[in-house]
C-alpha cells in the first residue's frame, strides 16, 4: 500500500478536454520524509514510516526528538506508516508527489470528517419526521417517533438509530480519480470530495 501524507487546501473546479466542468479537491503534498524503516527481521513486517508537516520543537517530546534526529530531519506533526513500499528507500529520504502518483489513476483518501456535534435523527439518519403538522401534531416534525415496545421487551433495542454525536470520525473514500498533478507546486487535484475540513491532514493511498 503506497501513499503519501498531504493537507487539504480546499475545492476548485477545472475543465477537461471535452469542456466538462469537474469539481476537484486540492491536496497539498509536500515532500514526505522517511522517519523509520521497518523490516521483517527487526519488526516482523516491511513498512515505511513517513513524516509530514513541521512541528515546533518545544511541543515535541524528547523521545520523538531523538526519533526524528535519527532520520536527520526536523520534528513532524503527522507520522503515518505505509506497508509494501519499495525497499530502496532509506532513513531520511524524501518522497515527492511524482515518485508515487500519476495523473488519471484511482486513489483512496483517508481523513477525519467534520465534527457536527450532537444532532437529531433528521440530520444524522435522514429521518422524515413524524407525520404532518395537522391532525393534532405538535412539535413532532423532527421527532424520531416510537423507540420501542411497552411491557415487552421493556427496553430499547441495541443499535437503534437515534440522536447523538455526528462526524469527527475516520473516513475512507475510495476510487477517487487524480485529475491533475502540479508537481512544481506540490499540489494534487482529486475529482470529488475528500473527508475533513480545510487545513486537515489526509492520507492518499494507492
């Protein structure tokens, strides 16, 4: 599973060769640094740990400072592990956008979705509400309706869709097409939406 760590910049749109307007998400992918090389002999599996984003040294623990110093790099804000990377990469190597991705291929994006706080069933589960505003209904338009039986089983079934915290979850969106690579600007344009708010970190996988 090859991939890189990037940062979501926002959305834009471009025109393809046929003149169709395509909505795209802009991902900034600065060079990722190899902060650790894992092998079958030492760790039981092959993987590369990549670091992205500059972190303040005063906010980095001594253990992490030593970890990054071994890779001859500065402290990073995000560290992600990728398996099945080419074994030619060494500790401290930089991996740029053009080393991994090409235009037109399909990728997956992993990020943390926007947090919505506590939401009701209409927004959270797309309920239609209870009936209409007539026939004696009062303040029931966005209510969940009945949530269980009475005397038996005298409890609410597990997994029943109700109001609650919405968003702020790890989300993976698959089969996203890379529309354009701006290698000189370290930017990637992906067709469609990518989970997360502007400025959030995302993982782009092949």
